[in-house]
C-alpha cells in the first residue's frame, strides 16, 4: 500500500508527504476530471446559469431568515412526533447523542451521510462509551476499515486505487484479492446487511431539511441511507443549522442542483425523507426520531462576514477543479472538509483558526472554484479575507507578527526604507559575486525561499536613482 498522510502532522509536512506519493496526484486527477465532465454534461441539459441564480437567491433568503426558519422547522418536527435538540458546539452535540444512546441501551450504531458527525468526531465519543459505530456508505465503510478520514466531500475514498481496496478487504474481511468492483461491493453488502439488522440506533447527517414540513432529507446512491433511517428503533439526524430550505419546492431545487453538481446525475437513486417516527399505520420506520441542530461556529461565521460560505450544499464541485486539491488530496488539509470550501470553513468552525492557519494559503486564487460552485460562492474573496484576518489578528504566530510589524515600521519611514533597500542591494550583489547570476542559497531565515527557487540579485541601480538621472533632478538615493 502507498504511504499515508499523517493528518496530525503540521500542514507543510502533510503537503510534503502528499507530493512525495508517486501515484496520488494521478489518481485524484483522473477521478476529479471524470466528475467534472459528468457535471458539465448534466448541466448542458438545462439553463445552468438560471439554476445557479435561483439557488443563490434561495440560499441567501434562507440565511437572512435563519432564526425564524429554524423555529418553524422545530415546531413542525415536534408536531410530527419528533424531538429537536440544540447543540452550541461539538461537545454538546456529542453529549446529547451519547445520552440518547445510553437512555436506549444502544450497543451498536449504523451511520450514513456522515460529514457532520465526522466534523464533531462522534465515533470516537461513542466508542469511548463502548458503543460500536459502523459506517454504511461504501466509501465511508472502506475509510473506516482503513482507519482514515474522508478525502473528498462526496467521494471519501477517491484517493484509493482498486488494488488498495482489494488488499484492505483481504486484510480486514479475509476476502480473496480481486480487482472486480462488483465482487468487492457484493462482499461489503453482505457484511453491512448484518449490521443493519442488529443495530439499535441509526445516525445520519442531512443534505437539507424543509422548514415548512419538518422533514430531513438525505441523498444517496445506495440503499443504506434509507435502512439507517428506518430499520433501527431510534433515528438521529445531525445537521448544521445552515442546512435548511424554506419549502418543498426549494428542496427539489436544491436536489436538482446537488445531484448534477456532485455526480452529474439527473437524480440520485435514493432521496430519503423523514418527518417523524413511524405511525400506527406505517409498515416500518423508527420508534423515535431526533434532530440535533448544531451550531459549532456557524453563528460566528454569520456575524463575522463569512455567511456566504454557509450557502455551500456540499457537492464537492470546487474540489474537482482545484489544482491544489489534486496534488495533496483531502488528507493534506487535515480536516473533515477539504478543498477550497474546506480551506474557508475549517479555520472558522469551532474556533479552529489557530490549528488551521495555513489552509487559507492552500490556494492559487485562480477562481476555478467560484466558477464551478452551483451557488456562486466567492471562495477566493473569502480566502483573501481570511489571510487578512490572520495577518492582522491574534492568530498570527508571534515571530511572524513581529516580522510584519518590523517591516511596517521600516516601510513607513522613508529614510529607514532607503537605508534598508541600499543594504539589501549591496548584500545580494555581494552574495552573487557582483554579477547577475541568481542566488541559489540565502542565509537564514530567508533560506526557506531558496530551497525551492532561485533568488535574483537586486538591480545595480534603484528606480529612484534611475529616475533622478533620467530627469536630471535630485532625489534621495535608495
């Protein structure tokens, strides 16, 4: 198997590990280009820009009216027989779900659509209580067997080749090695069917929820989502507070945009909608239905000028066009959410800025993500805003902050600036042997620059000197 990326390592270390992997970039490029092409073909069938405009208008309306819509959603869930729990952060969400599991003597949980639960590390919390958690999305199941985190919002196992999956199934499931995808899927289906039938609780995320009806919707191409939400006696949906849409019409607008942008499908195989526990006349369904509405930094994002990022519908389109993502994979970002959208929201969720201070710089600012987004989120602008906040705020490391303060002090004083520029020009000319050859090595701390690139010596004559000579005027030399 290929070497892993250590998601606990510093960002620069993760990047080096990813770039050193001989097949990772090729695997990601082929997979993301395929998803990108499927999306293009699917959107050609309709007025794509009109759909994008409608989606942005709907999501903006939702965020403007979020408090009222959340209260409406809660009323309707309760009216349908369900319960709503409010969680300020990850710890509170985990506590609520843990208490529900203990109250119902849950020993095994089956999960689907797990990005929200990955965000709060729910599996670790429940497993510490002796509860077995089984991921049932095929990609998430493979990731769980490999003890990894998802590498893509839509395709969590996008970074693995089929031979790696075969080796994993041979090791974990004692299955003979094969490169037949159908055989691998069939074996996973056999294993998971027993988990569904023996689980006490089902937990899922939420693609979107309808305020007017109190309905939680999950979109899948596998039957697991429906089984998680109907077979166990208790079903818990974990959703970020931004996942609401006002009406059923809005839900199907988002459904159309999501499926075409994520996988290039007109519709997915399953759209599972749950509004409450089963009634007397229902054949199946959970005995109890709970929704955990999770903030975990989202209110702060609204207040601090990053509300646009909460329009994201988690389609993964921005990842599929990002040149940085194709090189380092989702594991290079070290968080649940990767790619351009992950570089924006990961530093903001639950005060994670200090840990993820490098992510806003993991971008070329080429704008491809903004063009690909079905909601037209201006990700490059928010990445620049985050960089500004890092430079000007408390999250900048002390050494960097002092260096920037020193530069600002020199740049704001003409005499000091001219003297420093003169010294730098003399120094680089000296290091180059008073020639024009590029410098291959600079002294610390500037040596990090020349590890990857050459540094040209400064010109013999400054612009101010050249201008004074050309115009025949006197001016202070630099």
